[in-house]
C-alpha cells in the first residue's frame, strides 16, 4: 500500500475527504519530526514507542583502502512495537 492508497483508505474510514485527510497526515508527521528534532520520544498506547537515541562518534575502517575514518555522533530513531500491536498483527 502506498501513501495515496493509505490516505484514501483512512479518509473513507473517517468519513472525510482525501484533501483534509492528507493535510491531517502531513501535520501529524510534521509534529512528530519536530518532537524528534527536540530529542523527545513518542509513546502511542497500543501501538509502540519511537525513541530518539544518540550514537557516539566512532572510528570505522574502509575495508578496500584500510583507511580509518571518524564517524561523527548522530541521532537515530528506533521503534519498538507494543505487545498489544504485536498480538494484533499476529
């Protein structure tokens, strides 16, 4: 299912038009990104947890040149399913 199909299905279930549903989804995603940028985690009861984690800087080695490089620290986003959601998917 692609984005357009998902929005159409959601609009049908919510008895909204596709344009308003698309706007709602865009605003939801924008707010989620804003929260992640601030380093906040998001918890959705019955769905799961989005966690922002900081990866420390590290040294890697390019196997073809054996050159060592420093990878700067960065933020990563992890998702952990809730037990309720996991059981529904099974």
